């Protein structure tokens, strides 16, 4: 008999999916880790669980307490699920630019949602800084601080990385993914490099983020903008700092959208824009490395949070984007 212990006990151990058409085209095995199969629908369930568990173990989050976080959505969703299961108040500060479906879902889960203007991190009204101040004002509250709380990175060092290593039997040549908080790449890269230093760890970055420039030149320079949500940043977070990164690949919005629709039409996978960035970068990396390699990336979340935008052809057309 195999029974999971509630929501938290159901997080992780997601399968690797071979992306058949892309694997055949490139001559590489391109594998997507199905993080959309986590109970809250995204890879961020892992970070949410570790952040809350860490606060509980340190005694700063106790019965009746509150969890406050600034988030583009998916970490907030994971936190809201766990808070509901454990009886905590959940307060989410989210940029107004994020998909309406995320805000509807957060409220349905019982979270208090405070939408704020999307401004750069240096602005005191940035959603992360608003969340920090709010956590200081509310009684018995903690600030989850997913960007600089390395419990986030530890989640991926202790779970995501080992699962990838186990399910490939160590026979992988590269891991590539986009980063927002830096937790996923920070944790997975550290684990995989410990097991096999030759594994290439590559950062995928959308337009408008400065991390591609950082990896390539050591300087953070952001160029352009992107429709993607929750990935890319203009700073090196504590979770990303010191991560062994071999290279970076920049993916533009059209490449992302094209890949999202290819995954839907060719693989039957309804996933979000982060997954499009990741898989497009995996294909670019396969072309660079040549046939015969195994490349792992993440299918970060479900596409049903993006019907109003990513899966709305009128909205895409307004942005100058095509589904092909």
C-alpha cells in the first residue's frame, strides 16, 4: 500500500517525459521533468514546502501564524495550498501584470491577494519589498522571501536534483532551465555537479532579464521585454549566487510561444511560458552539443493559468506573436 501524507506528501517524484519529436529532430534525448504534476501544479510547490517547513522548524512560524510573500504567482499558489492545509493565514503580494487566472486561483485557495504595480526591484514599491514590509506589520507573520531564502535552493538540491539523477541513472549530459528566484537552477546544478562534474548546467533566459548577460560577461544588462511570467531578473539572488553555470541561452518571445504550441500539438502537453523557454533552450543546446546527448529540462507549470494571454490568439496577435 502506498499512501501520501496530504498535499505536502504528494510533492515531488514527478516523471521525466521524453519529448519524442524534438528528440528525433535533434538526435539528442530531450527530457522534460513534469513539474506540472505536482499537486499545486508547478515546480514552486517544492520551494513553498521547504520554506514553510524551515520556518516551522526554526520556531518562527507557529499555529495561527501568517505567511506573506511577493510572488509572480506559482510560489504563492504552493504557499496558499500548504497554508490552507496547516491553518496559516496566507497573504500574497503580486504584480498587476500577472495572469488573472493566478489571482482568481489564489483567492479561491483562501489567500489574501494584494496586486501592486509592476516596478523594478530597485523601486521601494516593488512587490518583493512591499511583501517584506507587510510581513513586519502583521502579527505572527513571516516573510517567505523566496528569492533570498536558501531553503528554496535546498528543496531542489535535496529533491529535484536527486530525482533527475535517479531517473536518468546518471546518464545525462546537460541540465537547462530558466530562473527567477534562482532556487531551481541553484539547487539542481549544485547536486548534479557533485555527482558528475562534466554535466553542463545552462541558464535559459528571456528577453528583459539581465542573467544571460551576467553569465556571458559578468555584468547584468537587461535588453528588451518579455511576455513570460515569473522568470528572469535584474539581480543575482542569494539562491543563485555561487551556482556553477557553464553557459546561458537567450530565448525570445516568439521562440517561447512557438515551443509552447509545439508541445501542445505534438506532445499533448498544455504548459506555461516558462516551459516554452526551457524546452526551446534545450533544443538550442542540443544543436550546440550535437547528436547523442541527453538533455534534461523542466516543464514548470500547467498552461491553464494562461488562457487569457498565452492561449488567446487575439492577445498574442496584439503582441506581434504567432502560434506557429
